[in-house]
C-alpha cells in the first residue's frame, strides 16, 4: 500500500516503513506528524481524491534535521558584463513513515 501526500508544495509517493526527505518542518526530533493532504491511496483498491481523499491520513515520525548538499549557480548579465556567483544549502527534515490510514 502506498499514498501520495503533499508537503511544502511538493508531492511525494510514500509507503509504510520508508524514509522521506522533505523541506524543513517546524516539528522537533522524535515527534509525530500527521499529513491530512492525501491525494491518492494505492494498492488493491486505489482511491483517488478530488483533490484530497476524505478521511485519509499518513503518520510519520521526525528522525532528524539536516542540510542538503551545497548548490552553486552563476548569473551573467551580458549587457552589463557582470557575473554574480551565489551558493546555498537546503534545510531538510528526514521522516520515517509509520502508517497510512484511509
């Protein structure tokens, strides 16, 4: 059984027992989170929401907060002949999926 959930404006396909890396959430490490924005539940009898499946939820536990890999990009303005180089690291949260209900 799997589900498609929405968090941080992105859609993720999750199943029980897997880990999921999402954008930083405000929950503390070890706390339990429940996602109510479930778009689809798949398996033997799939359910598709319009846009959400009523009564469906996905429960997860926060494992850790980390930073992603460093990303660099260069912007060039051709008429001004200037270059701008910037970089950054995404702040991420690792979740352990505990259960899918619905």
